[in-house]
């Protein structure tokens, strides 16, 4: 029987689309599994299982799936026999403590003896213990943000991305407990054959995510500026330099990190760079 790597992803929710997109951009021919329990890629030895994200760590521990994509918060909270093998750079959010807007906050000690509602009791307990705060934890599975308003708790710990949900429920964010993003996790024992498939997949994921974080940059510059510009945008090995038909000028091509780009642009201009073009990269293999 042919060996497949079984990848568990969220059936529906905030991780679903990002997980599918990443796998598809990695060249896996898979169909959207709405309503389906599993699907196979036509061109790569993987099987995708569509599950509730909260169940994925357990399924991996039980060897029903080999690897999975979950929020780091779920990976830490469930605390199963899973290892984090790759951060995936999407579904970025934070787990934060929030209290009623009208209440004073003088640091964590304000939570001493209070009741905190959360879907993440393990993470919250660890955080409170590390900070020597004794507080009650009230575990609820959804709509955590309404707990203070209905008198169920004094504070909450929940996922925040922009904070607008907190505001509209009369809450203010007071502490960040952990940062989270989508991660790939794996079980403790993969066969050599599955490891080999996983390595090929990780190689592709890396190529896709590096490409997203980098841009191809082309610019024109006077020849005497080439050295200075190279020191600012060295690229993967070194830039490509081609002469323009206009004497004393060159076209320089390189790769630049997306986040660093805006900081570097003024410097490049001050060295005499002109006609700067920035182009997306689809895949990048270092
Ligand atoms: P259910 O299990 O009922 O589907 P859930 O809250 O576990 O609900 P989602 O809301 O789909 O599932 O969230 C899945 C993961 O996506 C979370 O564990 C978290 O890592 C991440 N996430 C949640 N909210 C946001 C957000 N606003 N922005 C970015 N990432 C988020
Ligand atoms: Zn969930």
C-alpha cells in the first residue's frame, strides 16, 4: 500500500482558508473539502483530514493524523505529545487579559483574588503562576467577552487581533499573555517514509513563505553607486548588474525583505537610484 502523509487541518473557521491556500501554493492539487472528511492530493503523497482545530492535537497523539495545522495557542493549551515543527506566518493573534473599561488597572496585582473567564485555562494558569497571582479560572468554550458584562467573571483571557470585539463589549486589554500564529505540529513517531514526505513538504512551505516576505527589486543607478547600493540590498548572493545603453548607468536587480523595504528606499534614492520597481516573488529557494 502506498504511504501517505496525513495532514489534519481545520474543517471550518479562521485557519481553514489560510491552511488550504498554503498547501495549494506548495503545489498540492487538492479540492476544497467543504462537507468532506478527507481528500487526497492528486500529485503528492498526502491525505488531508478536515477536523475541528481543538481536536487536532489529540488526533495527532493518537496517530490518526501525522501532522496538523493549528493555532500555537491550541498547541500549547492542549499540551499533547506534539512537537512544533514550523511556524507558518498566518492567523497572527494574541491571547490577552482584559477587564471592564471602567475599572482601574494597576498591574497584574489588580487581578489577585479575581475570577477570570477563558477558553484557555492551561495557558492562563501557567501565566498567573509564573507571576504569583492567585485567581479563579472559569472555563467557558465561547463568547468569553460577554462574561464580565453578565457578572460571570471579573476579567477574561481571550484571542485578540484588533481589539474591536473587546471595545464593543466594554472591555479594555491590559496584558498580553501569549502571541500566536498558525503552526505545523507533528506526532512523536513518523516512519522514515513519512518523514521523507514531510521534509519535501516543509521545503515547499519554506519556499512559499520566503517568497511572501521578499520582493524582487530592479533599479537604475550611476555606476559609481553600485557598491553602496549592493551593501544596502545584497540580495541572496549578490545583485545582478547589467549595463544600460546610456553610458555610466546600470540596472541593478536584487531581492529585498518586504519589511525592510520602506526603510531602505530613502537610502537607495540618496545614493542616486532611480526608476525603482518592486515585484512580487512566487517561490523562493535559498
Ligand atoms: P471553533 O473551535 O468553534 O471552530 P475556535 O475559536 O477554536 O472556534 P477559530 O475562531 O476558527 O476557532 O480560530 C482558530 C484559530 O485561529 C485560533 O485558535 C487562533 O489561533 C486563530 N485566530 C482566532 N481569532 C483570530 C483573529 N481574530 N485573527 C487571527 N487569528 C485568529
Ligand atoms: Zn476551535
